[in-house]
């Protein structure tokens, strides 16, 4: 089986990439990712200056993951020295850069080319602090910095998209026309973990990046939309932590996938788990390579306007006397009631076919009746 993936003219040994972040915040971090099997590693974003690290920089609550870490705290020279000694061992090195102006981007792009980068990933924004708006809402400014990176180095340029840029046609056109043919989607969303009511203060000291599994549906939508409506090659990023997640992205059109928070949560070994899970699935399903499944699920995704509605009603498959009440409370059409004998009853005439009871009943007691 061929595990390789092609991205911006580069052949990757496999499509499991590591996204920009502290896990790839030094040559040592990059080495760990390579050793764990990554097809390519994107460095934490390298900028002209280093930014102070707020402590703590992570705010995690259950499955919610927030960070207030802004770019790499290593100086350019530290990157230069560290990467000079890096053994890429067949993996690709992608340097993420952020520049305030086109000339900064030009300078950084040339620097990372000298450091041995195989590609550049250009950061447009970070959801930490006020920079969030600086590029992602201005197509002309974005075009200038993309063009600066494209012209400064003889390397493929990937552009890391914040969520809102994925659905902004003028922005996408500007990026494409400026010469970038690969996009990574998505960056963290801007988030706040909550408010401490007793002390009347936010848990986080500033807005931060919201990432991890809860943002996966959003990154999946971005991948599918970009594949359906743009000519870009796509690196899917956002909430990916298992082989199954990576396969979903590929079936929605991604050429490769990037792991981020999953590494902070599960360690570098997550990379190997995803990779081996992918290999196993491909073998079990007798696929010779990812081109056989890339975009395979897109034909099931149609514009809303093209779908012909089919009336449907829920039916109760088996009597239920359990007292969980999930179905009754969530049926806003009052089609589900509890009878005097304690059992659940369904009035099909009142059912609006919303699907809530089918989706949520833990005992799978409901099914569809097509009308
Ligand atoms: C702690 C942390 C630091 C990050 N730093 C960067 C960064 O320097 N540059 C960048 O482009 N993205 C950065 N990201 C964003 C990730 O690369 C990724 O786009 C985002 O976390 C969504 O993926 P996930 O849901 O799998 O974590 C960072 C994310 C986290 C959690
Ligand atoms: S499908 Fe929706 S409307 Fe119909 S019974 Fe279930 S929850 Fe109620
Ligand atoms: S959700 Fe399912 S298990 Fe719970 S009361 Fe309704 S039918 Fe019974």
C-alpha cells in the first residue's frame, strides 16, 4: 500500500502532519514529531520578535481546550542553530512564519529557506490578542504578504486560514492569485473559557485560541467547502486526534491532515497511533493509496436548495418504561408523552420529524417511518 501524499508539489511519506504549536516549538520538538512518524512537521510560528509567554498558557476544561500562547518564543538564531543539526529522516519540514508587513514576511521566508524548510506555512492571524483582524479580513493586505512569501523563496507556500477566511470568496481568490496553492484550515477559533461568577472575572486573562475535538465539525465543514468551491489543495486541521478523524478529512477532500491539541493532550505518541490506524484501515479496506478515497464522501454533500424534502415521522420500536426522559424533554412538538402506566407514548400526528429522539435515545428505541 502506498501511504504517500502529495502537497504543493512535495511528496510526504504519509499524510499525518504536525500543526504549528509548542510541540514543534524547537528543533527538539520537531525531532520528536519526526521520530513519532509524522509525514511533515510545521514549526511553531516563527516571527521577527518573540512574544512573552503568559503562564499558564493553557486553559483546559473537560474536552474544551484554550490557549493564550502567541507564536514561538525562540529567536531566529535559535531556530537557525537548532534546525541546522536536524535529521529530517524522510519527513518534510514546513516553517510557519508570521510577519507584520510584506518586508518582514520576505525576510522570514528567505531565512527559513536557508534553514532547510521544504515549504512555508504563512500565518494570517492568531486568535490571541488584537492581531486576529489584521489580515484575515483584508484581501488586498493578505495578497501582498502571500506574494511576498511566494517571491522571496523558491518553496511552496501554504496559507493557514482562520475560520472566517474559509468562507470569504474574495479572500480566497486573493490568496490564490498571489500564488499560494495550498491552504491549511483551520486555525484555532477565538474563545474564552468562562467567567468565575463569585469573583466576577474571566478564567482566562485575555481572548485565546479555542481548539481540540469540539472544533472538528467546523474544520470538516471548512475542508469540504474549500474542496467543493476552490482549486486549493487542503491540509485539514482542527480537532483531529484519531485515524478515523483523519480519514473523514481525507474523504472530504483533504490531501493531508494536521494534529495539534491532540499532541498536547496525548503526547507525541498520538502521531504513531493515527498513522498506524490509517495504515490498518487502508489495508483492511483494500485501498492501494489515498487517491482512491480522497473526496469520496463529497458526492453525498449537496447544496441545501438541491435536496428534495421527504416527509418522515418517528416511530417507537419498543415500549419504554425507563425514566431517563431524554426523548420527552427534547421533543419540542409534544409528540412524546409519558402515560399513566409510566411508559413512553409517541403521537405520530404531532411528530415534526426533527430527528432528536432518534439521535439521543440511549436505548435506540426509535426509528423512521417514511411517509
Ligand atoms: C497551544 C497552542 C499553540 C498554537 N500555536 C500556533 C502557532 O504558533 N501557529 C499557528 O499557526 N497555529 C498555532 N496553533 C493552532 C494549531 O496549529 C491548530 O491550527 C489549532 O490548534 C486547531 O487544531 P486542533 O483543534 O487539532 O488543536 C496553536 C494551537 C495551540 C493549542
Ligand atoms: S422526531 Fe422530533 S418531533 Fe418527532 S417525536 Fe422525535 S423528537 Fe418529537
Ligand atoms: S430516550 Fe429512549 S430510553 Fe430514554 S425515555 Fe425515551 S425512549 Fe426511553
